[in-house]
């Protein structure tokens, strides 16, 4: 369905578009790629300092490909969704070894790289090379769903197909770079998720959701019943100097490769775990307030158990998979674990 939105969007962008973002200054495919990955599920204002630090450390794809997991995760720490960082690193290795250090210019090779989906590939090709490619990131999806009054949760296959058809049909052949930036900018600054600013919108006259009074319900949220609740007991083992014991997560699965708290298996008590792994008895034991964290497919309830240890624990088996965190280093930690550890006054001892 052609919505005839490109002329209005481009005219609006010429006046109000964002042109000073760091990744717009030197539009290399590599910089655009990194920015597009960072911008997934994250706001521009949050991304800017991360992007600048990342580029200072890894100015070229070769530098990124040569980096270690920990180096990349330390810069990514706090940005969340860490699989994006793992995939960037993996893809950088492939770009260097299989594509001569150049990000592929053809869609199929690009979308085959880890972490690059259909929309991200489209955005990279449109923004870096001016190719006519549709995008459907969160912002473009919201604008198109509202202008076309597409009801239903966009994660549902049939709704997603409709939205992709709209995105394909409405991407212009001319000024595709500007159009791509414009639809993302409109979603980020005018067609907001809550309280869209329809009075300032260049698409107000052709927006079906606005005319029908449906802007609040479009796009529809994910159905709540889709996410089961899982529970996990995690141990907050703390030395007298306040340092907290962290365990590196396995290389696959949730929070892959990040530093987290050790998990307690169902059948083992915290006290037994302490004896088996650390060779000491905890000086006490207290249940801390549970923490909830939402993943795309389930909700996790973390039940933290605080275990102060007074005796210096013995050398740990698998030494490089453990570390005592004293709050000094930037580590790649999942956001809820970081908040939990920070709330303990790491380095000062004991929960607040
Ligand atoms: S008129 Fe309102 S709902 Fe429609 S695209 Fe513009 S801001 Fe979004």
C-alpha cells in the first residue's frame, strides 16, 4: 500500500532532521554498522558516549576483530543487550577474514553476518551506499503502523509481513539516505510511543491511526501472557573488604560471556555451595529483595542470597572464570546484576 509519505517526510527532515550525530560525520559503513547495532533498543542520547568510546578504541574493523571479548564488553558495559557486542566481534572477524576488511555491499552477504537482521542490513546499505532498501526498526515500525493503522502486535508474523510490505512500498528511489534517516528521526522525536506529537507531525493529514483515534493502541504491545516466569537463586558472596565474587557466564545462552553472580542449583544449600566451591563457611546468610528482569521470551526473578565470608577463600578451580569485583574496574555485567552489586556498596562492605 503506497501511503505517499516520502515527500512530506523529506520536507520535514530538511528543516528538523538530526544531522550532527557522531556517526553522521564520517559515514563509513563500519561506523554506520556499529551505530545501527548500538541503536537497537537504545535511545540516541544513551548511545552517543558509548559510540565515541567504542570508536576511540576500535576505529577500524581490523582493530575490533583483533580485540578480546573482555575489552569489547568493558566498553559496552551498561549499554545492555550484550549479545549485540558478541555478534559485532564475531562479525568483525568474518569481515576481516572473508571480506577483505570491507563490510559487504550486497544484502545477502550482509544479512548473513552475526547480529545483522533484515532491517539493520537495509539501514547500512541505504545510509552508507544510498541503495534503495527498506528498514523496519522500532521507530520506522511505529510510524508505518500508525500511518497505515496496522493493528496487532508487530512481533506476530502476519503483522510483521504487512509492515514490511508497507516499508518496501513506501521507500523512495530518490534521496533514500535522507528518507531512511527521516523516518527514524520522526519516530524518535515526534511519533513517540506514548503521547505522539501529532500536532507537529508532517504526516498528520495522511495518518489513519490519528484520524481513527487509534494512536494509543498502535502498535499493539506484546501479549502479556507470552512470557513465563523463571526463578533463580544467586549468591552474593562478599569479602570483608566489600568485594563481591563474580562468575563468568558460559559462552552461549543468556548473558553469554558476561560477569554475573554464581547461581545456586536447586538441590544445594548456600552453605554447602560455600564449602564446596570456596572451602569456607559463610559468616552469615540473608535473603535480599528479589529482582525482576524481562527477557524477550521469559521473565526472570532473581532471588539473591547474601553470604559474607570472613575467612580468605581458597584458590578457585577454573580461576579465569571467577573474579572478586571491588567496584574499581568497568566489567561487562548484565544490567540487573550490576544494579544489585552496586546497591551493596562494593568496596565498602555489606548491603545498604
Ligand atoms: S500523526 Fe501522530 S500518530 Fe500519526 S505518524 Fe504523526 S505523530 Fe505518529
